[in-house]
């Protein structure tokens, strides 16, 4: 088998399985999943409920550990990192957007957006200018000081996107980011992700079971019962 | 630095997500702290009053005696005229620095008093009436007659018990018999009762008589010698320091004692009393601790999704640990601020108004050979306040460890994004 150092891909999963045991029962959430993602890709993980999408995304960021197989992020084997190192890695390189409850409730939209930069210790002036510009870009101008509870679901998701983007991660993992949004809001969010992908070269890996969302991806990985059923590239259409 | 700042801010704001719980928790702790400070103030106040009371009833803040007198007594263990002179010159030259308000000479002896109605053993104190009046309270304890006058006239102030046993009233006469200090001769003297005193200390009132110092010296054939030079300070707290200074300057041929060694029973009583209240206070705080621990653990457990989010965002385990600790620190800070305020207010009340013991006792109370004043005035020091605040911080920190560990350990990623 090839060694981690030889791969040029951004993300690589090799023979990854994840089982959960609940009492007597063993649930195979993922079975022998192998795939690679290169820098700049815009990938959808598709599949019905329970097919293992969330499990897969969690494994990609080291939030969970595989029962078998290995995950490489860049040239790092995640199985060799401890919890502290994994957290540092996420802080530096991975952005996250979840279906809902992405934000820290006690922080304002602006504070949430700059959270990663704050944790990295970026100086105040540069940081604030950057975040203001980003919030404007995602259409949240004027809402900077609102707490998450005072924002709509779509607005909250935009803050999460701004946060993920502000950090300029190599990889953004998004678990059903549009699931709680109405069609219009969902599409504007997708447009935003798409633009960032093209303009900043940010790699996106997002899960969905919405066919309309899937269509926006450049590559679709279909999961069924924890297995990769298909992995196809789609012709990039002009937005 | 930025990171720490944002953690402190999040910790603070987290407190106010459940204001009722925070107020209840911090409120209970501050109430506990406030009560603790009031107890400490009253305890220390009562102890101080007991000590000062004892000093005013023939004790001293610092006493100089012949070596061995404290432990073995002995009427022959006296300070020579030369030693007395050295002590007074030391006291004189350090009067300001040590805060010395009075230097008194005293003579002690055991004797037998008898009247037509009987006889009883007594402790005789020879003292300088005019000087004692300035610092002691004997003259305030008279129930009949007058205090001694500073001449060689043969008068005595006698304890109420002595007066009762011998059926003596002011103006009546009785005989005192003692042994001379440096020879086995028995000396006797006819004394007239000047006054009868009641201090409230049973043992004292039953068997004490006061006579003028020159009378005592003559009776015991002491010449200019005395048994004790008693030093009274303006500040009780300086007793040990002053005694240490005395020891250094006066050398090993005399013994220099602070009130702690001069009145060991009182010292031990205070120690035990403090110990008792520590046990009580610890119990009290353990109950509070349970509440704080519960609050912290609950607040972490009900935020499991949030801790998973923090983890996903790259908020390291150490930082999550710190976050919970800081929430606890905020609670401790609030509690200490409010508790100190409450405690200090309580202290001020009892400092000015006093706590009348008649609420609890109907008669005079004594302990450790000293009288407990009928009204106790609070005495609260910064040392006590800092000590109590430290206790709250240390306790809160300890209690936060388990919840903090829960926040720091691996999070369940499947909670992310869920309702
Ligand atoms: N902590 C867990 N313990 C036991 N089983 C689990 C656990 N987490 C997930 N599973 C199971 O693993 C399988 C895959 O779950 P996963 O959440 O990855 O699916 P999903 O594709 O994200 O589904 P959905 O579209 O509903 O979000 C499911 O059968 C689920 O019940
Ligand atoms: Mg899912």
C-alpha cells in the first residue's frame, strides 16, 4: 500500500469502516469506503437517511475515528493524532457547516464569524475589517451585533459560512447545510459556496439528500447502507 | 491572548443564559460566605474581648517574670530591683515603637484570711492602685465600698465570695497570714476592707484579695522586689511581637511572656473554639459545594451539543477545560464580591450595635478562665476576609474540575447540527 507521504490529494479515505455497537446490535454506518478529494473540488455526498453521510464527514475531520481503514488530511494520518492535535488541525485547516445550531449562542454574528480567527490569535484591526467585509459579502450587513437567536435559520447558516470562509481553510465540510432552509435561501447559500469554491479554490464536501442541491456539485458520491454506490463527475455548468 | 479573552467572555455570558440558576447559586454561596464572615467577626470579637477582659483583670499583654515563675510559681522567684530597672528602661525606650500604654509592678502570694466568722485561703495580689485604675477594671467591679488608695494604709479590696464567707463589709477588719518570700517566717497583718468586688469569675471572686503593692512588699519582706512586671499595649495584636522584642533585649535571665503563654487556658480555649467553628463552617460549605458542583455539572451536561460544536471548530480540550473553569471562577468572583459585601455589612452592624449575649444566656459566662462580655462586638480582619475568599475560590475550583473534565473529553460528534 502507498504511504501517506506519497499522496498529493487533499483528503484521502482508504478502506474506512465505522461500526457502532448498541447492546447486542452492531450498526455498520460505513463499510470499506475509499475515495480521494483534490484541492478545489466541489463534492456532494448523497444518500438516504441513515446511509452514513454524517458519519463520513465526521471521520474526515477526525471528530470520530474509523473502526477500520485510514483517513489522511493532506499528508497527515489522522489515526496518529491525539484529540488536541486533531482540534488544532481543524482550527487551522478545516471549516465546518452543519444543518443547524452552527453558532455559539452567546456570541454575536460578528463574534461567531471571527471566532476561528480569534482562536488563532489574529490581530484585531485586520480581523475586524476582514469579517465586516465577509458579512457584507454573505448579505448580513447591519446584523453584525445580533445573537444567533435573533437571526433566521438562513442568516445563521450564512454566519456559519462566513466563519468557515474567514478562516480560509483548505477544506470545508458541510453536513446538509441547506436542509433547514427554504428553496430560495438554500440556493443563495449554494451560490455563495459555489462562488467561494471558484474564487478562493476552497474544497467543499457537503452532504445532502436533496436532488436539486446535488445538481450543483461537480462530483457526486452516492452512499447506500454505508457503501459507496457510485462516484461520478459532473460537467461543470456556468452559474 | 485573543483566545483567552474570548474564552473569558464566553464564560461570562454563559452564566447569564440561565440567570435564575446563576443568581441562585452565587446568591447561596455569597450568603454562606456572608454568614461565615459574620460568624468569624463575632467569634474573633468575642475572643478579643475575652483576652482584653482578662488583661484588665490582672493579666497582661506582655509579662516579665523571674525565670521559671510561670511554670512553677514560688513566692521566692522574684525580679530583683536591678532587673526591674532594666525592664522599665527597655519599656521606656520602646514605648512608642511597641505601643506600650502602661507598665505595672505586681506581687502575688497565697495566704489565709480570717475573721471572727471563719477563715479561707486566698490569692493575694499586690498592685499599684493608681496605675491599675488606668488599665484594669478592678475598680469598675466594686459592688460595695471603694477601691484602694495609693498609700501604705492597710486596706484591701476583697472578692465577693471572700466577703460572704468571712461576713465582711467595707470598714471591717480581718487578718491576712502569708509566708515571707525568702524565709519560712509566717507574717500576719490586720487589714481593713475598702471595698468588695464582683468580677463574675467564680474562682476569682471566691478567693482573691487586692492590697497596695508597698503593703504587700513589706508583708512578704520583699524590699523592692516584685513577681511580675505587667505590660499593657495599645494593640492586642502586637503582643507577640513585643514579647519577642523583650526576649531579645532582656536576655535569658528573666522570662518574657505574651498573653498566650501567660494565660494558656484562655489561649487553648480560643484554639478549641476556633477549631469547633471550623468544623461547623466546613460542613456549611460542603452543603454549598454540593450545590455549586451540581450547577456546574448540569450546565456542562445540558450543553453537550455546544461542546461538540466547539470541538469541531478546533477549540482544543485544554480550552474547553479552561472555559468551564472560568465559568466557575466567575461564579466565585460574584459570590466573593457579594458575600464579602454582605459579611462586611453584618460585621458593621455587630461592630456598632453589638450582639447581646443575654439573647442566649441569662447569667454571666466564663470560659478558659476569662469572662465573656455580655455584649459582643464584631471584629473582622482582612486576613479573615482573604482567607474566606480563598476558601471559596479553592473550593469552586476543585468542584469545577469534574465538569471541566467532562467538557474537555471527547465529544459525541453525532450531536452536531441536531435539534
Ligand atoms: N452514535 C451512534 N450509535 C449508534 N448508531 C449510530 C450512531 N451514529 C450513527 N449511527 C447509525 O449509523 C448509521 C449512519 O448514520 P449517519 O448519521 O451517518 O447517517 P446519515 O446518512 O447522516 O443520515 P441522515 O440523512 O438521517 O442524517 C445509521 O444507521 C445510524 O443509526
Ligand atoms: Mg446525517
